[in-house]
C-alpha cells in the first residue's frame, strides 16, 4: 500500500511516500526556523500561511523523487493533532481534499504516535513491546507500547517539557530560537561539574517529570554569575536534564519488564542523551532504538508510516467512500488512541 504522509502541526512542513511493501520511498521537509527566529518563537498565523505555500510544492517534489504519480497513491495520512490549530487545518484540508478527488481513504494521525513509531522506519526496527521516551516539543512522556495503538501512559511532565526547558534555558543564555541545538553545542565546550543544578523529581518514586524548577535554577545562576560562564551553565543544565531523563526511562523499563527502549522527538537528537542512555541501558541489558537524526524533528515520513499501519489494518474492513468532513485536535492525549 502506497501512502502519502503530510505533517503540518507546527513550524515544519513535511511530506513523504511510504510503501508498506518496500519502505520509505521519498520524503521532503521545509523548516520555518529562519522566519520564526526573528520573533523568538513560533508565530501561529505565519506558520499557517507558510504551510499553505509549501505543502503542494513539497508533494510534487516527493512524487517526482519517487517516480510516482497521484494515481499511484492508495491512501493519505495527515497530522490530526496535537499542534497549532491553523497549521493542522492546512495539512488536514489538503489531505482530505486530495483523498476525495482520488477516491482513496485518508486517516488522521496523532503527531506523537508518528514520533514514537519513527524508529520502526529504520533497517533495524525494535520489536513490540517497548518503553518509549517521547521528548518532542511541549511533550515529555514515558509510554509502554504493546503494539500500534496500544499505549499505556507511565509518566509525563507536570509542567515544562524537556524540549521547552532546553529552549527557555537557551534564551536565558542569549542563544536565540530554537535553542536546543545551540545549547547542546555550547554545552560541549563547557564544564558540567562547575555548577550544581537540581535534578527535579529524580527520586520521586514514579515516572513523572518536572523541568520548571531546573529552568528557574538556571535563571538564578545566570543572575548570580553572568553570561561569561554560559558554556559551563549550559553543560550543567544539560547534564541535569539528561540524568533525569535517563534514570526515569530505565526505571520505567525495570518496572514494566521491557528490554527495549525507544527514544523519539527533537531532544532525542541530543548527543549527550544518546551517549549516556545507550551506555547505562547496555549495562542493564536494555537495547535502545533512536530514529534517524533527520526524523527526530517533525517530518512527513513518520506520519506516512503511522498512517500506513492503520490503513493496512483497515483493508480488512468494508471500505468507506472518502468525504470532505474532517476535524483537527490541537489537544489530544496519546493514551486515548484506539488500536489500529
């Protein structure tokens, strides 16, 4: 089954073609980072307008790159939520209209499900069940994944997500937007032992997170020592955040009996997190799986893959004529998804 995937939840427009028999055929991505950088963060109206400009040219690019035409497509998957309402509507509207015109099915995909399943696109995918650490944008969650659509929430952040803490700390250090990659690069030049920062909820006895206090501690430290120590502050922050993510993730594996751990989302590209988690997990007999670096951020490939899993399973059901009715879900809990 050949599935076109469309991602437009925030500030990146992604389109991809996934073949259930042959894997990922092509994908293309346009990032709005340069545009939003001038404002220090994402401007929803500008994001929506840019998605409108990019989604059709990217679709043509993917079709040409895979030597396919619209008539070859068997189904369309699009990000239904969570995300920015206006941005989601662009992808959903395009996908539903195209599906109607081609008389093929369309399926809305949960953005976090796409991230969580993205390591399965690789040549060495994890087998179910596994624990997933989702560190994407405003979300930090630990999930027990028994299969597509079978997700049990183990823990989540009670305030700021890890990605938000990285970006906000980067702003405190004068690094601009988006701050995560810049902070990680700066941290690589600093001494993580120079300053001591808290590890919030590290010993809470559950699998929940809290990063707001860590961010506040950085603010206090910056006011005390100034930005001349920015590299050491960045290293101390990164070390604290990573330690919490690693220990909570491994504790969730021990609790559930899982021997496989998936890390997905933008923070999953952090080199220090990958190094520390891979090392500590190996010592406990746990295999860790990551998406390809290009699929850590938002992308169409993960939506095409997740949509394909659901559409393939639904081939056993009576097919329904596609229509133009659709809705998006700016707020949508992953644990509420039904199995495919």
